[in-house]
C-alpha cells in the first residue's frame, strides 16, 4: 500500500509545502519573503505575518501540483522546531487543523534532521544515489554548523558543532557590514569568484576537538575593515571581490579542517553536506577536492533542497510514518534544541 505525506515547513522566512508518495517527490512549493531585504535580516514578527498569508495558497498549490486529492493524504509532517517561534506556530497550528479535519495522523519533524535526510528525496526520472549508512554529514546553515554521525534514518549523533556563530551567520553579518544585500551568503559567493582568496589573511580559531567557532573570524574581519577604512574611505568598494574571496576561503577551510578530522577519527569516508551553505560553490568544490585526494564518497544535495523546503520535511515524515512515530496534537513547537 502506498504512503502519501504532506509536508509543511515554516521555521524561518520561507513558507513551503510538499507532497511525497513512497519516497518520491510529487510537488514542492516555496513562497519566499522579500520584505526582510530592507532590514538586512529576518524580522520575526514580519515573518510570522507573511506565513499566515502564504500557508493556505502554498499548501493548496502543493496538493494541486501533486495531482492528488486531499483525501489521499495519509499523514501531515510539519516542522516542529528549531526555528522562529512565531513562524513555527503558524505551520504547527495549520498542520493540527488540517490533520484534525482529515482525521489523519501528524508527524513532527526536527528541522535539522530534515536537512540531513534531504539526500533521500527521490525524484521521478532522476538518478537516486543516497548516502550509505553510516555516514558523516556536515550541516551548515545560517543558524547551525554541525558534524553529524548518521547511523540510520532516526539515529543521528552530533559529534561537533559551533560554540558561537554559525558559518552562514558569519557570511551574512560580514556581508551586511560591507553593505551587500541580504541574504549575504549568495552575494559573497558570486563576488568571490572574481577575487583573490589570498589577498587578505583572516584569523582562524583554535578550538579543540571537532567543534567550530566563527565569532573570532567575524571579529577579525570587522577590525580589518575598520583599520583599512581609516586610511581609505573607498576601501570596501575597491576591494569587494578580494574581501569576499578571502572571507569565503577562510570559512571553507575552517569547515573542511574539522570535517577531515572527523573522518580520520571515525574512519567513515561516506560524507555528505546539507543546509543552506551547502549551495556555496567553494564548499562544493572543496568536497570534490577532498573526495579526490582522500578517497571520500561524497554526496552533494540538489540546490533546490539546500535551503528550507517542505520536501525534506515530507521525506523525514515518510520514514517516521513507516516507524509509526506519530505526534500527539498537544505537542507545541520549540525554538531551540540539539539534534
């Protein structure tokens, strides 16, 4: 008997809904929120209001594109956390209402776990080559930088994580002080391709074990700009590409150094990357280089599955559904939690 899951994602500023049947993606609809660009970052109150406006048409469109009737849905998977509480409340409340109306079970999904399992989304007429268990996953986004040991769909262990800022956060904050548009990560990636990554030397953290830190790097970048601007008010404009290239190469080097140590410690050479920063061209190039040099088997997600999307929520819900791991309607969303 086939299993059809409706996924709902509303953890930050993207409202998304997807339909997956037996692990195969039938639709994935995403509504972004351009309102935050003027503020250089996501404004929680504005995000939750936009979710309220978007969620009904987004879910309706996902069902329509999937070519199914709502009566065919077996369960609703929704992001319960972590994320912005107001945004999560919109998605959670809608999922509860729809599940009650259809008299079907709910599956609560950890947003971070969903990023990892995005590698298991199947698409019609597309090659399907998911990671083999066990594997390591570098999860890098605006709010998280973690190295995760994945033993099965429902068994994951964080073996390294940031103790302060995340990699994506460092990208966005440094982009903001340079006057670049939000979100800053993709802009830095584009400008870095035209710059010299060795133009400026930035401080790298010395954190023991497999944990990350990007706060010191961000601070050294800010001090560099401050000192240079004292001499030349046009310094940023003149050196924008080199600054972006130097910043990006340093962040990628920090990420890969700890990941390399994790591979050495665990002996696991099946390695994946997930999260918004996994769309970064330098991160992807580094994975290719390490695979060639050290014999890793790497897994890079499709660009459409790197950012927040309901397809990853639905596939996580699919595997939890198969384990009869359902959520009681009394469950509330949570803003922060470890994987």
